[in-house]
C-alpha cells in the first residue's frame, strides 16, 4: 500500500514511525496511508525553510513571480491528474475538483503580479530635503494548516502569495486527503523554486503544535473549524506569531418576494449541495420572506432536486459525491433527525441514498427541510453536509436580524431585483462576504476572503490584497543627506576622495 | 484641589470614589487629583459609545472628516494652553510640548482625508455581468490605552482615525498627566462631534481590565512598555478583540567613519536627551564603528553637552525637564550606577544636576557613557532617561548584529554619507523604522509607525495607512442582476412582479 | 464706479487701459467695470509665477497643504460675502451660490490631502540591489480659464490642486462675474500663500491667447463651450502644453416605467431649472420609456412647476434667478420658439415671466416641452437655460441609442428601481458621468469630473485623483550603489576619506 | 523572395500593390520585401477591430489576462526564432535581441495583472445612502506606430496592455524590420485572442495617415523621432484622438570625482555602444566633473574599448552589429567628422571598422570623442550610433545646467557614491528617467517609461501604470436607490409597480 510522505528541502521523504489510513469515501475502503510527521521531521522542515530564506528574500520579486508563472502552467497541464487525486481521497466529482483547482490557480495568477503588489509608498520632502518611504519585507518562515474540504484550493490561497512575497513556507495539509496537496507542492518545485522554500509535512496535532510553538515560525495561516481556529489563533499569538485563522460558517440566503425564483432555485441547488455541502461558503439556510415566497421556493426546489444525482467521484455525471468519513456521514444524518424531532418538515430526505455499486460509500443525499427555527440544533451548528434548511420570516428586517444573531458571519446572499433592498442589505448585514443574487459570494482572487464574527480570527483576510499585507511587515525609512560636500565641488580641493 | 474627571457622552463627570495624586515633576509637588474610574463608569462610557455608533456609522465620511477639520483649528488655537497643561504634569518644556502637539495635529490632518482613505476596490465583470467590490466598514466601539510620555500625541495617533472611520471611542489615558488629554477630547466635542462618539475614562488597571473584557469593545490600541503590551495583546485577543500593542525600545545609531560628525552630534543631542529621553523613539545607544569615530564622537559630544540645560518646564530656555516621578528618577540613576559598576566610563555625569529653585524636582542631567557592552544591564533594558551610551565596534557588520540581537526593534539610524552603506543597512536591519542620518525616524502622519520584534504586537502599525485598516473591517460584495425584465421592455405588459 | 482688477504677485492692481461693463442680471443694470488685461499684464503675472516656482516647488507638501487648510477656513468664514458677490454679478440665489461655493470648498478639502495624494510607487530590488521609484513633480507655471456660470466652483476645481502639487498658477476667470473669483484668490493669499504662487488676470481673448502662447506656461485647464474648448486644446497642444478642456453638454435622464415617479419629478425640478439651467451638468432632456411613463411625468412635472419661483438673486425665496445676459435670454427664448415651430408642445411656457420690480432683469421662466424629437434644433444644441425637454421612446434600448448618438457625453441618469436596468445602463452608456436615480451625477471632490465624446478634450478628468496626475509629471528613478567600500570596513585601512 | 504581409482579423494577408525592400544590414543585401498597406487595407484592419470590440470589451478582464499568460509562454518558447528574425533585419546580436524580447515579455507579464490594475475606486456614502465609484472602460479601437530599433519590445509596450484593458488594436510597425513583429502578433493569435482584436498593417506614411484620420481610431501610441512624434501628436489631437508620442533623446551621464570609475566605465560601454547606440535610452554623452575624472574616464574607456567587437548579427561573440541602413551609417560617420572639424578629439575612431566577410554591412565601430562642446552639431542632435562623447565641466552644477539646457529630456544618470549628490540630482534634473549609477534607467515594466521636454508629447507615459490610464477612460457612477418599497414589506400588498 502506498504511503504519502513529506516534501522537505526539495525532496519527498517518508517518516514511517506513525502512519494513518487514507480512505476512498466513494467506496468506504482504505486506499493508502499517510505518514504522520514527528517533531523532528517538522523541525527539519522548518530548518530547511530557515536556511533557504536569506537568498530567497534577496531574490527580486519579478524572479520570484516567474516561478509562479511556470507553476500556473504546470498546474494547468496536470489538472486532470490532480482532480483524480482529489476525487479519490475526498470524493468530489471531477468537475467540482477541477473547479476547486481553478480557484486555486487564480491565486497563483494573482501572485504573478507580486512586483506591482509589493510596491511601497514613497514621499518626497516629508521635511526639507527629507524623504520617506515604506517597504513591505517578508516575515521569514511561515506556516499553513489546511482542511480536508479543499485540499488544492485552500493551500493555494496561502503559499503562492507567502512565497512570492519572499517568505519560506511549511504547509501541514489535511491528513484525510494529502496526495493532491503534496503533488501540487512538487509541481511548484518543478517550476523552479529553490529547495527549502516550500515544504510540506503531513501530520496531526503533534505537527501542528510544533508549528505553533517553534519560534522560527513567524506567522500561521489556518482554515478549519471555529474551535480549532480559536485555539490556533490564541496559541500562535501567545507565542508571538502573526496569525489568521478561518473557522466555520452558517451561510444564509434571503429570498425576497420579488426575486427571480427560477434563478434563485437554480443558484441554490449548486450552492447548497455542491461538494456535498462541505464548503465553508456552502449556502445552508434559505430565509424566505413571506409565505408566498417560501411556498414557491419549496415547490420549485423540490422539483429541481428530483434530478440531483449523488454518487462516486469517478462518474462525471454525478452532481456531488460522498462526505469525507463514515463518522461525518452519521453526524449529518443526525442533524436531519434532530431537525425532524424538533418539529421541522423534511421535504426531501437524503438520509438513505441508493448509490448502486457503492453501498459502502459515505453518501448522504440532497436534503431539503422546511419550517426550521432558530433554536433548533440543526440551525445553530454547521452541518457541513448536503442539507438546505428553509426558515420562514415575515419581513426582510426579520431575516437580517436572524443572520446577524448567528455566531458565524462568513457569507450571505439576497435574491431580489430591487436595487434599494440589495444596497440596504449589503450595507448593514454583519457578514464579511455578501452576494446580491450570488449565493456563493467567494471573492475572486484579486479581492480577499474573510468572514466576520466567529468565522475569522485576525485583522487581515485571506488571499488577495490582504494576503500581501499578512505575509509582509512594513518598514519605514526616513532619509536625509546632510553633507553637500561632493556636490558643491569641494571635491577638487579635497585631495583624497578617489 | 482640582480633580480631573471623565468625558462620557459629551459631558465631563467625576467619579469620586477613588482619587490619585497628580504631581508637578518640576517641583515634586502634588498639583491636583485624578478620578479613577470604577467598572460602572467605564461601562457607562462603553454604553454611550455603543449608543452613538449606528448614527455615526451612517454619517457620510466627508461629514465625519469635517469634524476633524474643525478639531484641527481648535487644537491650533489652544496650543499654548495644551502645552502648559502638558508641562505642568509631565515636565516637558513648552517647545517640546508644542512639538508633541504638532505631531498629534498631523494625525488629525491625515484623518481629514478620510473620504480618500476609505475608498474600496471596485471590479467590473469579475465574471460575465458580475461585479465585486470591497468596503471598509467601521468596527463599532474601540478603545485606546495611552502612556504618560506623550499625553497629547499618542491619543491623537488613535482616536481621530478611529472616529473618522466611523467608530466610537473610549480612551483611557495615563493617570499621571491626564489634564491635556481630557481637554483635547473636549475640543473634539466642541468641534461638533455628536455626544458619545468620543469618551475618556481616567483610571488604572481596573479600568483597563473592563475595556479588555467587555465584549462590546471591538478593538484595542495600546502604547506602553513591552510587558504590559504583551499582556494587553494576549488578553484582548483571547477575548475576541482586534489589538495592536506597542511596547518598549532601545534605539541604536550607527556612527560610520565617513559620517559628517558635527551633524551627527547635533542630531544625537536632541534625539538622546529631548524630553529627558522619555520617548519610545529616543536614541539611547550610539554604536561607533572604529575607535577613531568613537573618539571623535565622544569628544564632540562632551563639548556639546556642556551647554545642555535641564530645568523646570516653565522656563523655555531649558533643553529638557524632569522625569515623570521620583521613583523613575531613582531608576534612571540606578542604571547609570550599574553601568559604571560593570565597567563603563561615565563621561558626562547627570546624576546630580543642580536646578536652582527646583531642588525637589525629579531631575536627571544629560549623561554620556562610553565603553558600554552588550551584557550590561544598562544596555539590555530600556532606561527611559537622558542617557546616551556609546558602544564601540570594529565594523558595520558588527554594529548591525548588535542591533539585530536586541530584544527590541523600534527605531534605528545610520550616520554616513555613503549611499551603499545606507541602502544595505535599511534593507537588512531588523528594525521597523530606519533613519538615514535621521536619528528619530518617526514616520510622518501619512506613513505608519511601528517597530519590529518585541516593540510591537500585532499585524498593523499605528496611524497612517495602517490605521485605516486597523479601524475598519473589509466587506466584499459580489453582485449579479439576473433578471432583465424591466430593461427589455416587458415592463409594459407587466404589473406582474411576483 | 468700481473697477475689478488683477491679482499679481500678491497685490491687486488695475490695468485701466481697457475696461468692460459688468452687469447685475437681476436688474439689467451695469454694476461695475472689469479691467481687461493687456499682454504686458498677463506676462507680468506669468513672470511672477515663474519667479515664485523654485521655492514653492521645494516647500514640503504638508506645508503647502496647510495653506489649503487655512484657505478652507477663510472661505467658510466669508461664505455669505462670496455668495452675495456671485449673486450680484451672476444672478444666482444665495442658496445656490452657497451650494456652488460648498462644492468648491470640497476641492480645497481634497487638496489638504496632498501628502497622501502625491505618494510615488517604490519598488525594492527591481534587480539585484537595484531600487526604483516614481515621483510626481510639479509642472511649473500652469493656467486656468474659467466660465461665468460657476465663478467660485470651477476655479476651485483647478488652482487648489495645482498649487498644492507645487505649481504656480495664473487664472483668467470670466469677465462677466469677476468679483467673487478675485476675492477668493485674495483669501488664498491671506491664508499664507507666498506672493506670486497664485495670480488672477481678468481679460478677454487677448489674455487667453497670451496664456496659450507663452512658453513658460506648462499646462492649461479650461471649462467653457465645446468650440472654444476645442480651440484651446488644439492651440495649447500645438504650443507644447499639457491641456484639459471641458466643453458643452446635453444631459439626458431616462425615466423607466418602474421609476419612483414622485422622486424623479422632484429630482428633475432642481436638475433642470436650478441655476436657470446654466450648468454643464443641467439635466435638460428627459427620455420617457413608454407613453404611460411620459404622461405621468408630464402631468406631475406640470403640477410641480406651478410653484417654481423665478426672480432676483437677492430674494432667497426664489428658486432660480436670471440668465447671464440679455443676449442669452433671447437665445434661450429662441430655442423654445424653434421647438414649438418644429412641432413640439410647450407644456409650461417660461418665455414671458413676470418678475415684479425687476422688469429689466434677464429672466426666463421654467419651461417644459413635450414631444421633442432628435432632429429639432433645441434638441441638438445646448440651450443653457431653464428648459426641460421630454422625448418619448418605446424602449430603454432606444433611449440609450439616443443618448449615445448625441455629440455630447457629459452626464446622464436613469430613474428605475431595477438593479439590472441600472447596471446595464451604467455599463454601456457612452457618457462619462452616470447617475442611478441621481440626476446631477457630479462626482464628489475625491472622484474626478469629466465627460466623454465632445464634452471633454484630454486624457485626464478635472479635479480629484485625475487632477493630481494632470498637475504633475512622473519622474522615475532607478538606483544602484555599486561600491561597498565604506560598509565593508575598508574605511579603516583607507587613510583618505574626509 | 518572401513578402511580409499584414495580420487582419486573424489571418495573414498580403496587399501586393506596393512592396518595399527589407535589408539584412549585416550583409547589405535585400533579404525580403514588405507589403505597404493601401488605405483600403488599413480600413479593413480598422473595421475588423471595430467589429471585434463589443464582445472583447465584455469579456471579463481575468479572461483577457489569461490570453496574455498563454502569450508569454509562446513568446518564451519561440524566443530564439524571434531573435533570429530581429537579427536578420535589424542587425542586433542574438544576446541583444533576446534582451529586447525579454523586456517586451515583461510588459506581457504586467498585462497579466489586469484584474488588479483595472480596479476602480468605490466610495460608500458620498452622501446619505448615495454611493459613487469609478470604472476604467476601454476606448475602442486604438493604434500603435512603432520604430525600427526595437521591433519586438516597443510594440510589446503597447498592445498587450491596450488589449488586456479591453481595446482592439491596429499596429503599424516599422517597415524596415517587420518580420518579428508580425510573428509576435501571430503568437498572440495562437494564444487564444479572438480574431480582429489584434491587427498588424505594414506600411508607410499612407498607412499612418489613415490611422491618424480615421474617426474609429480612439487613440494613438507612437515611438520614433521628435519631429514625427510632434506631427503625430498634433494630427491625432486635432482629429479628436488621445495620443502619446515618444521622440528623440540625448542622454547624459554625469561622472563625479567620487565615482567608482571602473564600474562607471563598465556600465558606459554597454549603455553607449549596445545595439550600436540605436536606442532612445542610449547613453551618448558623458559629462565628467573635473579634469581628473575626465582623464581617468577617457583612459579607462579607451582601454576597455579595445576589446569591443562589432560584426554580423549571426556571430554571438560580437558586442554589437551594424546600423540599420547605409544612409544611417553615413549619417553617423558624418556626425563624427563634424565633431572632429569643430575641434573635438576623436580618441577611438570607429569610422572604418573592419568586419571580415561582411564588407558591405552597414557597420560603424565604437567611437569615443573627447572635448565635445555644447555648440557642436554632434552634441545638439541625436546621433543614434555607437558614439560616446565626453564633455568636461568644472562642477556638478554646470553638468546639470548642460543637461537641463538640452532640447531632450529622456534619460540621464549620475555616477557617484555620495547620497546627497544623488538625491540633489534626481530631485532637480529636468529629465523623466533618472539613474543613480544606472546608465540606462529604463523603468521596469511595472513602472512607466517617459521622457520630459521634447522627448515625449502627452500627459501619460508609456507602459506600466500610466498605460492602464492611457488605454482606458474613466466613468464615474453615482447611485441612490430612493424607493424602499420592496425592503419595507410593501411587497406583500403589491402587484403595484407603477
């Protein structure tokens, strides 16, 4: 059985003391094993990064950017292979895996613009003959810790920008689906990155805690659940590191009475069930304003969901695949049970999907629940499964209060045709990423990604312009040249200056 | 005896349960008392700020900026009065107090540009007919905690920008010299700020801990010593707040053999002894490269220091005044003693200054110490007094290693005429604010202030462009309008909006 | 009778060889005379500006900005007096004159941000140890030529930004209403501007041609009619000057069937008749989509116009005042006549307004014309009077084609509630300034003003960010320091440096 | 014999009515012919561009950028072939041609960042509930007219940025060396650009005048000599087009007494003789401050020039190749003659170079002339050949006055080690591109290229950030949504949309 190792100082090595099974969620079987890094292995990666830093830092940004140009080419050339790796270990259908990769590549494209992005501000004559300017210098060695649900995209949010800014990187990806991440890092190496600038260590909490504790690590980027995000953030901060930690979500869409309902339903299908709902930007709650809107939504949704197809990653005609583990499958089903028990109406029930030939896969079918109330467990917590819950309210104001009252504030959306409603919503809602008729308002790579409230810990958002600031520190230089000797021609009487 | 109170919701109130003496350091006498806020008082201030927020947030930035335009006028009109207040409680000579105030006013001037500074980024067609843009929205209620050494300037680093960005503010200034700060806040009120937007609570750790713990406070800015900065940063972060905390410093100047020595000496005088060295940007260590440079520096410095005049704040001919307390006076003298004991040479000795008519004032004279070594206590710690120590090294490389090895990384400077030396230094030195022949490289108000290493905790620097980012959070909106009904003229056949 | 002179090198002088009458349009009487500058006078102003340039250019931007801070204060303190001057010579009612002045002051406020606006871009390591940055340096002496309709605002679009960027200025305002402009320039002088930096020459084509021909003038900003704008632009360019020349307009509003009609009517009233329609952003054509919208618009407009009040500038209850000259009054009436003759329907007829006590004033009453067609003279040309023409079309597409076919492309607006219609309109319409339910979409001072097509000649728009670029030229510096002698310690063995 | 045709609407066509010989300057022989486009052919290209515009304009910037990513790959893959084409027709040695191409590719890399570069400025609440933002929209069809000396680089300064901004392009390259330019355009086509977006027409003044006159052309970029630049600029402007026209140069280097002379000489060799001096940034005048510096410079230069090797493009060991035509060869020799006649001293004489086996090539050897004076013809005019002239002055001030007095102001440089001299020079010199110890201070692609004085006509510089502004026009949108009907729940009672 294959073992997935680590990438340290330009070479893939295996650290065989501790291994963990990696599953194929479409079949329920173990497909390979992943090495779990020991403290020594993680420290070896940090040391490699530390050693590579001085030269990489001094490499002109345009040369660093050119590695990213080449990296983009290699990612595109190997996209199918990466999608296959993701599918096998995560369960995503190819179109979805390719979509994830594409979103990741967009971050590489943005990193190609490093020379522009790293420009400092120059002020002439801040005082008489005194100039001052800022430089954005790299931090040193920085770390990333990433989740299972986007094994390609989320790492690509982090290391291309960190590296193009002049840092060296140690990535600890999810141990559930490690293969595509490692392979992507190897492609970066192939693109011409010097050894040691990019390192990958697979592992578990042991590896994480080394990264959080080692004083050579200057910053940590994390994406995962809120409790872990909070732990990472506090620990990293207490240890003097810069940190941004992205956590959970509960993303609501308001469906207004004037919405183009066919469009809304069409959009919600993908936003709620795509990737089995295992996305921090999944749209998991629809808030219908008025019963007429709610009834129309439920009816059209129910119809549309009849053609939703869940199944193995390998069949491209499927709409979405299994969830990540058997335990998670049971947890999702448990949330549906609890909603039903607490009085909600399960309109479309995905608890017992039939996936012929893959009876042991970790499948949950697309599920639609009506009459959900804020006090229900299934509303309060993040389900991370293919479940769309409908809450009915009487006014847009009520809908907004509901959203603002929730612990999370990652993404949200409104379906309307009315300019005023859209503007009021986007202005006032306490959520970091807002869609107007866009149910998955994930910012494009040249903007930044970040939730509010307990969806993000830190000042700066992920990727885009904020990432440039996160991965650099400002240095401000103030300069005056007091002596005019050379210019004023004393040079001639001065016998000495060669 | 006068009591200094608090400014809450537009009115000055006193909270008389606990009072603390405020001294005149030039005479050593108690001049007034300051009220120390109870938990209830601090919470009252927070509540006032919270109540004022919704309307202030919705006020167009240009209108918020106009309060700052007026505030600038009032500060300028009342500058002498403010300088007098500072002098009496802090001990600064008027020219120094006016300089501090001027630096503070520059931050108000910068805040006047809020409409420009708050612009978000707008992208047309991030996808077909999809637009996306960012908005920088205010955080809500934010707090500032400021030190005794700049009772006017440091608060002005914080609240003008915070407020012009749409936040409401609670300031806890130093209880050692509270009068000018309170008066400045009253001027802001007079400038037209709505009640509750700006609040001042005087107090001690009790007040600080309320600010750090109250969940209505969204962010905390702090300037003080490193141990407290670290405490503030960790506590604020653990409580879910954004925080930037500026700590201590030990600022070195490298004196190169090619330096214009007369200029260097002239610059160092002010940088080392101005404001009695009680500045986080004070230049307290001169690193002379080569004995020739060191000898010349010592000789010229010794001569120049003969005309340095220490004395009471009220005599404008003095160069600098007393230190803040008797305890601090003794601490500074102790550092000089220890240096001498550890083998350094006290070239100019300020331990027993004669200030006629002010024999009880907390004075320390300008002190110059040669042959200081890195392992001496006086080198390792921040003295915060009028003491310049000289370290001798053999090369610029040694000088830079010395600086990089120090715990702090606030400011530094090089004296040279050589372009290459300056550029190498500013590129590689691990310090956040670098001067080329500028010994106090405090960035101007339209750049940002921040040290590296243990001189600053947080991602974003103080004032300037970074402050705009610190006092706002990014919201990214993605918009698509799916229905073309109205445009395409269906409008005539409809009154059909569902 | 008073004579209005010139401001040259800090002093007001009169150049009495040629004088021209200045009228009070509310009474039809001559109120004073204005000196028309000779070639020698204009050259004297240019020489004063040229002489003041070297020192002003070297003045730090923050100090230049502080003159603008003070200027803003003085403008606000003297607002009533300025409004009175405008009203007497132009005919605007005080509320309108104060509004104009306020718009002008906003440009002064923007100029106060010069230190931020003038920042260049700094790139570290464009190659190994090579840095590069840009500086935006002033041009030298620049000129402005401004129209009668905004004697305060349009000059304030130009000279504050030009001057704060480090240029010296020669302004030739309109000779029809010169007093307020001259007074404003004197206030700038009072604000602390060094002599010669700002100069005003009153005059006619003789003065203009000196400005266009003198090689010491580096750039010309112009606002006026399109034929003159084109002449200015070509001549200035042919003489090697930078130029931006703003010309005429014909601004259309599309009224969609879903528009909030009461709001639209309310907005159109001010936009069409304010300042007697003598604004390059006046909304002079309403394009109603569908007869229902058109009928409703006409009916509501007719009703609303009953309370419109035209009269002398001195009565603050008036809505608008006279037009600028008797000749212009007749020209406006002529356009109404021609529309009627060509088949349009004059719904509200302002050709014979009764203004008791001011029978000789140059008044035209608010006029509403329905059934206007694109081939009518009154449609093709700019009327510059209080006349709103309604064109009826069948679809939004037709409305947009109409707008795009017009020679001018200054401003336009759509009234709708539909997000999609608004977005399609703003994306595709060939007009530089677009309003969504905003009939006078004059950009705020921190954005830039500029039409498309034959409404503006030049690359860069007026005021705001574009003005910073217009009034400066880019210098790019690339720097490498090849010799490491000083840094590497050769200094000790080198007996020679110094 | 091969004929070089045009690229129109995605296909290469030939327009055989008029043909012109294309030479191989290394042999002096005709190597092929180029078609000279008729009016009809140019109009066909314009029509193709016009037809392609609406769809290309609506293509999201990121998709336009991806064509540039692919274009970069193709340029790199075909670099040797392009260098060969350039060498054969222009005469450049391969290393120089590859260098030119690389500089061109850097502009493609910059264009890949279009989504970032095209961001507009968004302001929330410019008034209560009113938002305003700017968009930078493409112009339509734009044209480029480029010179023989950089057949790859200069076109690449223009069309990648123009196209990525959403414009369609018609390029008229130099008819002297047309092959590489056409081939590069074909690679862009291959990269996925839709037909008609990029068009190339070869031709002469007839083609140029069609481009300048056709009203469908919105903007013209030109690089060439100053008299033609001036003609282009005036004609384009008179015809209502935006224009930037770059002309000639006479670039001086000041050699200060403290310069690192070996470095200076080494740098000057390449800067003066590279590409036979046929560069608008060639360093053609060295101004030595003091005779000591001058003597040292002459002596070291003379020695270094002994190893300079001129010869055919095909031999990579050559330092530089022939000039472009026999006529130009004679013109360069004539300038050397005239300098000699006017009293200068020809130190190294390249008038009769021996290039074995290429006796008919258009060669001029590297030439060094001492004691040149400002009134000499060879000083006043641009030689555009491998000739370095030395002027001797007594002070830096004199050197700067010399530079400022010259008609051109493209590039300049100072060789010094002194920070103060460098800063004074870069601040005050009236030249657009300044080098500190960098003799060819061509800005990198993410800065902008532009001279001052008669070296550039227009407001905006070439490539880099300025190019984004040149190839787009600003549209400012101001938006208010007056009706709150939908949001406030009237939605339930309505089907009432009027």
